[in-house]
C-alpha cells in the first residue's frame, strides 16, 4: 500500500483523492485557503529543503519551519521539499 504526502505540510493519506480533497493548514495562501497538494517525491529517511539544503527527518518537520533562504521572505516562507 502506497502513502501519499502533501508538499505543504507532510500530511499522509492512503490515496491521492482523499489527500487533495482536504484543506491544508500550511497552504501558501493561508490556512483553509487551499487543499493539500501532492508531493511528487518518494518516501525517504530524510528530506532536504529545496532552497537552503537543510535536512529534516520528515516532510512534516521540514514544512513547519521557516527557511532563511526562502525566495519570498525569511519571515513568510517555510522550507520546501526537494524531489
């Protein structure tokens, strides 16, 4: 059985349909202003931020921390997973 993850918050679901039907608390437009979006990468033992290269043990921990090299602004952008 495969797991599917949200690229914004790391939420795990057993199907793409159920993942993308739920609103995401960490959506870039704000909480409940967009649905979960599919993370296209594979499950890994650690995840790397696409902007700064910092490593995290889970997608959830990666996406909840602010990224010092985020292109929008340090205080607004969270880490984004690299594929």
